[in-house]
C-alpha cells in the first residue's frame, strides 16, 4: 500500500493537492478539491470518466466523480420548510426553479482540508473535512463534513461520509462517479456497453424535470435490472431505484465490462441509487461515455415526509458509506 501527495495548484487562496493511492493492483488519484477522483486504474484501464488537468476540473459542469452536497439530487422549487421556517436555496438546475446538487457553490467546488492519513500493509486511508457556514447556499446550520477515502488490500475503495450540524437541516451526500469498466481510452464502447444489475424492485415516479411525484412504482421490463443485463443503449435513464433491504454483505448493484472480465460491486448504507446514463454529457466528453450509480437518499426528500428522512440535528449526526469492491480477471 502506498500514498503519494503532490502540490497541484490553488483556488480562492486554498491549496489543492493530488493524492495517488495504490495497492499494486488498483491505483486511483483523488484531490481535496471537491474530494474529486481523477482516475481509477485496474488492469491497465481507467474505469471512470474524468479530468486530467486542474484548469478543466475548476470549470466542471458535469459533477465528474466529485462529492456532491449538501444535498445530492434535486429539491423542488429550491425550498423546504423546517419547524415552520421556510428556507430558500439557489435555483441552479438549468432553466428550472429547482435546486440541484447543493447549489452553485456546492461541496464539489470547495477545497476540503486533509485531517489525517495513514498507510500500512492492509489499508491506505485519507480523511478530509470542510466547514460550511450557516445559510451557505440557503441551508440552515453550520455544518462540519468529513469524508474518509480508503483502499484496502482486498481491492475495495470505501468512502465514509459524516457530518455534524449546528441546527436542524437536510443532508444527503454521495460521489457522482461516471463508470466505464471497458476503459475510457476505448472510444468504441460507451457506458451503455456495460452490464448492470440493481438490487431493487421499485423506482420513484418523477416528472419531466426529474422531481419525484411521491409515488413508488413497480419496475417495468425496460426498467428492471434485478438480473444482470446489458444497459439498453437506446433508452435514457435518470431514475432513482428504491433498494431492497438486504444484508450488509449483499451488493446494492453490480457492474461488469462487456467482456465479463472486470466487475465492481457497490455496497451502500443508503436507501436509493440514482442510475443515470450520462445523456447530458458534452464537451470535453460525449453523451453516454460513462454511467452513474449514485448511492444516496431520494431526491426532493425534504418535501416528501413519506420518504426516508434526510433531516439531521445537533443530537442526530449524519453518517453513511459506500463501498466499491473490484474483481479483475486477465
């Protein structure tokens, strides 16, 4: 196991560092700017679509492999109410009135600070943290957010999110990975050339702006990924799957390359996964170059009391995690 750290630049007076972590089989690079992953190499392939240069990352429009917060996903009308108090957020979802991925200056745009790092023969770990002020992007409460990123000798990347708030507030964190297990260097195989299974029997109904109606639907044949199958290239997916309640050692989703040589199993403590086929990607990328599996709580949860709650308080800290388990056969 090995961690290398080098100076990468700065933004708004804060230093930006690039970390490279390897166990000899998997090597990934991550930066403290938005806790963003730049690459994950396995068997000579980079399996996530992302940036190589800091200047490109600083102008990112697509949330490439970054930590998304304070709230991942959309919030209808860019507002919610807590204990009778209305809170107005930034309406940054294109031309709509909705709020997306934490606002114009969400966690993807801030420089986290290194809290600690450790490395031995079994685990390499980096801990980051950031403090968001009360009413930052409209959210109540000063928020201390931590993100632990580790690589194990068992070829597992684990991301642990935790947060403490000074006031009751909504929190929903995820990493917005764009996966292509065929290798992003392979221009002939887009993200939809992968095979996918999701451990879910239901999906949220949503309107044309991807805001949930509150209804939970059973899966149609086209939406059903309970068994491993090739992602339909002709269909655009941007849907929240309601995960089945399973044992901790059961994956929420599995993704394979087209040759069935490389697999990633996704485990999460969250109740949902957003499956997105990257149809809105544009220069310097292209549509469907990678697909997203965003482990998180449901979109617009603050406005749907029937959804699993994203409400946290000083007495109730936030903690969720996602684990990616890779398997590669030559």
